[in-house]
C-alpha cells in the first residue's frame, strides 16, 4: 500500500481520459444543469435539476476493475487510533446493516428506494476511532479514482460501505465487491471499488474535484461545480 501523506500535493490520478471524462469537464466549464433553485430535503424528495429513473445508469472512467473476493481487501488508515486491514471474510464479519435510500447523480438522474446491505460508516468509525485532528476523508478505489468528503458527511446516519443492492451482490459495473454510498451527496462522492478509507486533517481534492466539480456536492443546493 502506498503511503500518502496528509500534506501531499493535490494531483489528479493518472487515469485515461474518456469521452465521459471530457464531456463532464465541459459541463463543469459551462455550468450545465444549474437551475438556480434551492430545495430542502424535508419538503421535496427530488433535488432541483434532477429527473427520476427506474433503471440504474452505469457511469465510470472507462475502467471496471475486476477484483475477486479472494483478492479484495480494505485498508482504513490515516488519523485513526486503530488502523484496520480487512480481507473479505473480515469485512463480512463486521456489523452488517440494511438501508433503503435514494441516490442522486450529478448528470441529473435520481433513483428512489435503493436497498443496500453493508457496513455503516458510523460502525466503521467506531472501530477505528478517528483522532480529533481528522476532519476529512478520502476514498481510494481499485481503478485509481479518489474522492473527498468532510468527515461529517462520511459519518451520516445512512452512509455505508455496501456489498449488496436489492438483495444481490453488487455487480462489477456498479462498484462491487464494495462501494461507498453517501446518499445525501451527489453520487460521484460514493466511490466504487473502494480499497482504502483515509482520514486526513485538511481537505485534499479527488479526481472530479480537481477537474471542476464541487468539493462537497450537495444536491439540494446544486453544488455541482466549483465556483
């Protein structure tokens, strides 16, 4: 495992540019999909600028890493009292929960009532015990993708590391064996194929964030792009 220092310079992962990558960067430059309206979760279930879908669109960077269960592992490290390294058996031995949440993609689709099974991020944090100096979390994926969130967002009550969707193991296309799910943020913040959870003291931008996307990504205030 590569040792990434919390004060390391912000650099974009060396990943191949794809049509999707180029298109989404163009959207960021143009400010597409911004409606100028603000919604509140307690009153409107569908965030502004979104439309409902019944299917689950597949979006990625053009790479879908194949990670067999016997080769998959998760590291939780950085500013934590008890770093963890779990193989598949150890991960499945952690407390398991099931949740039903909506999801919202920055490309304007939303899907209601997704059933997930996995490890709640709050349960994970309870085991590794982040230090008081930990203020942000960076998620690292097997395809080289990274994304960043404030620790408060990572610790949301309905956030989890999911291994199943609708009662079936997560498919490779949707981020299996394990992906992060942070339902109250745009879905690019829910890293697929997760392999490392890193707690850090200061914000460090991830793949889309250095390419013009918002540092936080709140759908209800349309935090699609950086200003």
